[in-house]
C-alpha cells in the first residue's frame, strides 16, 4: 500500500467540514475520493512506569498520521494483552468510523466478552488520530468547547487529620503549591484493632469511635484550610447504607463538594435512599463500563454528580453520551483519573466539550517528570486549571527521551 505524507493528505482534504467527514454524509463532495482512503495499519503499546504503570496506545495509518492515548494500567490486569488481541480487527479499517469501530464488536456490549478498558484506550487514540487527520482539535469533533480551561483536583492531605498542628502545616503548604490546585480529595483513614475495640476489618461498619474520629479530623482540616479551597471525601465502596448516611450527616458542617463511592459499586435502592437523606452531594461512577451502568443512578435520582473514568467506560463518545444523559436530569459531570499526564490531557480535552462540568482528578500536573512526558513550554497547570489546547487531536506530543527514561523495565519505544 502506497504511503502518503501527512502534508499531502491534509492538502487533499483542505476545505472539507470535519463533522461532515466523520459523519460521511457528504461523500459525493469529497475531493478525488480521498475520504475513506486512510486505513489503520497497526496498533502498538508501551508501558510507562510511575506510581502505577500506564498503558500507552498508538494507532498508526498508511497516511503517516498516528493517534496516541492511554488505556488502564495497574492495578488493571491484561489490558495490554487485550489491545493486542483486538489489533487484527482494526487493521485495514477507516479510522474515522470511530463509533462503528467501537460498537461493531461484542467487546463493548456489556456481555461476558467485554474488553472495555482495551477498547476505551483504542477509542481515545482514534479520536486523537481523527483530529490530526482533519486538522482540528478533538473537542471540536465532539461538538465544540464550553470552556477554555478545566479545573483539577488532587490528593494532597494532612499527615494526621486528628492533629491540628499537622493540619495547619498541611494547609499552609498546600496553599503555596505552584500549580494552584484548590480542590483536595481526602480518603477515609480508619481506626485499627489496637485503638478501637469496635473495629472489624471484615464488615462495612464504622464504630462510634471510628466515625467520631473521622468527623473531628475532617473538621480540623476544614478549620485549617478555610473556605478558599474545596474538599471532597473519597471512599472506596466500603460502607453499608446506615454507616454511609451517618458519615454524610457528619460531613455537613465542612460542606464537601461531594461524598464519593460510600456504597458498593452496583446500583440498588440504597443509593437512592442515601441521596435522599444526605445533606452533602453524593458522587459515583469510576467503575461504570458503559452509560447503561449509569442509567439507573441517573433516572432514579440516586446521585448528584456523575464521575466516570474515560479509560473504564468507553472513551470519549460513550462518556459524552453519558454526560449528556446526566445533563437531561441536571446532574453535573466530573472525572476520575489516576492515569498519567497523557490521560490527564485527554480528559481535559474531553471535559471542554461537556456543558455542566466540575473538575478532573490528577496525581500529576505538579511540575514533576511526568509533566515532561509531553512537550510543553509553560507549566501545564496554573491557578488550579489546565488550558484547553486548540492544536489538532489531543494536542499533545510525547518527549521520546523522557518517555524512554521511564518505561517499564524491558520496554522499548513503541515496542
């Protein structure tokens, strides 16, 4: 198959509508039949190493243009192997037919054949590729951007919530961080058998002492932090209904932006009861695989904020549909994101296209080496926000030297 340069391909496509090209509705107007001639030639991966591992995905074409995104890494298992197992199904396909490619296989239909994390990474790489092919930002292909910058939240927390001096030291330090992030998600520190006679690691309860210590600790943090910064409380699906209600009521005075994932993952009427009784917003969604998983939470008014992870629940288009569904019920969207700077920037690009958007999670955007994985000429996060790029695709370029220095042992640049 004859290879063409990116420049010659884009020249031949000049003047065509990006939306029309993706939709295929104006095929007869395409110049010289170029539309549909770009074909996928390969899908590659490489593993980046950091606090976790990160599965980077690259979709290559015969036009010399490629798209890059991120699929789930650790603690996920088998994601990379699934991507390579799916590879042959994409070879020779038109990369602009994203929705058809995503939904055309049984790996995204909610069945036992699901390979949602692998398909999500490929899908996002296709959107980066589409933007580069059509020479427009990905958020333009998703309908345009509602905002020019996206707010982030981080995980910076006091060393000891129940120590007022530690909380004061933490608050002073967090207010001076160069990236200016002003939303902080707290975990749920638990008592132990050594200091709490009511502690049982196997149940979903908080003892009276455990609950009291939690609420006192969070209040210490709020007192030290003041009201210029926001707080979120993130659980890990660890409590029963009554404990979740008690915790939510105890949080009322610190006014968190949300209480996240207090109940086990699956929908039940207990979520609705919690939402009705809670004085603080209830949030969940990072483990949804498709918008169908979100549907009962949204339709039954069982949560206040939807919180998907693009790497888990289908990438850009499926989550765009999920957010639009939530918007019909006047529920805002935020994003779970424990990925690398690549998924962070991808999520920012996607978030620009969401009307009612709150914030994106990150453990990076702090000026460290991970920020340098992509080429940039100024800090990526300023005053707690990331600027939305107007460059083609996701608007990111990997720095080969930085990436190579942080690959998982034995990995090579794109394999």
